[in-house]
C-alpha cells in the first residue's frame, strides 16, 4: 500500500445509519491515514436523524453526509478497504471495484430498526456507534500499510468476528 491515505468504503443496504457512522468515525479518528466513504445497495435517500444526533452528541462532525448508491463510486476513487456493516449487504452481489480492495464483513445490528421510545432509539444508535468505534480502533492499531493483503484481510475479518466487550 502507498503513503497516501487509504480509501475505505462502508457499505450497508440503506446507507442511512451504520455505514454513515463508520464513515464519520474513521474520517475523524483516522484523519490523515484514511479517507472514508459510505454507500448503499438500496439507499434510503436520507441520513437517519438519530445517526446525526449520535455524532453530534459524541463530538463527531455531523455535517455533509448523504445516503447514496454504491454506483456513485463505480468510477472511483479506488478503494483499499471495503467493509459491509449489515448482513443483507454482505449477502448481496457487490459491484466489481477497481483495484484490489481488501474486504471484510463487520456486521452491526441495525439501530434504525429499533422501535420504541426516543431513549431506546438513542441507546441503539449509541451501541452501534460503540461497536463500530471499537472495531475501527482495533483496525487503527494494525500496521495496515505494511501488512500483506492476506494477513490484512484475516486481521480485518477477525476484528469483525470479535465479541464486543
């Protein structure tokens, strides 16, 4: 891998919650080393307001996000890493991405599917944020640029399989 920031794509079906949170966390915490994006196979067209609320509450940038199709990235940028963060997107046939991106599945329960009180919805989004942040923190601790692609893939898969404590 090169000295440029690594391009990372977070994929989910609706691109309204989990993938947006992943994009926000990695762009903030991995600034300079990573450039994160998000997209969906069947985007909702709007970012879930609880995702924005969660980012604001936790001090992360909450502006400039949009729910968009993965087709918007067919012509680039060239991705180094691709993460599916919902089980339905992981099971879908993804586009063929330029280059040879390393991919991994980091399944996170859908906070947007939680019904109930505002407190229950807020708690679901905080939990999704916590799970993504933990996985991203583990990834940021890896010597990503120096790992061979197979070792990197195995490490990223292990992070996705690890029980969240």
